[in-house]
């Protein structure tokens, strides 16, 4: 009987250590992963026109979503509460195809400067989510070439 009591005590000690580890893990997620500060992500500029090259290829924008912040309520999702439109400048080269008897090759045109508007997230917060679009995470919002 005494041995059984000793085993139960050891199980209780291990269980309380596991609870402490789980509590510490939860505290770390709440502080480091809280949905409050937008996180930097690379957003690529031109994904639709292969004849146009932007330099640089992408930019760093700040985003709020379920990959950048965690909400404690499972019915909520991390989303942008405040946004700001920013203008960024890119060197743009449009490539033209030229046929030759032997092969097709691309010829570079003179570079242009393009100003593109982006949406930058400036503050995050948890909002009740629509579960139908739960798997769609908008990384680049709309960008507009001026």
C-alpha cells in the first residue's frame, strides 16, 4: 500500500510539471504570438505578366493574419484593424519576344520607373471570422500600378 501511494505521488509530480510546461508554452504564445503587431512578409509584385520584370521582385510589407498572430478565441481570426496605403518605386523592364530562324529569344527594353501602391497593415486585432474563408489568407491585398 505504501508503494502505491509513492507511485501516485510521483505521477502527481510529473503531471504538475507537465501542466507547468503547458502553462509556460501558452504564456509564450500569448506574448510572442499575440495578434497585435503586424509582422513583416515578402510580397511579390508581378505574378501575372511574365514579360514584365520588377526590380526588386518583391517588397517587405507588414501583415496581420493567422500566420502572424494568434487569437485566444477559436472563433476569431487575426486581421488588420488599421491599414495604410504606401507608394513604392520599382525599376520595370518589359521583355519582348523576337523570333529568329533558329530560336526565340527575349530582348530587353529600356527600364522604366513604376510607382505601385500597396496596403500595409499597421495594427492587428482579433475579430470573429467567417469560417468559410478560414483557409484563405490574404498576403498581398490589392496593389495598384500608377
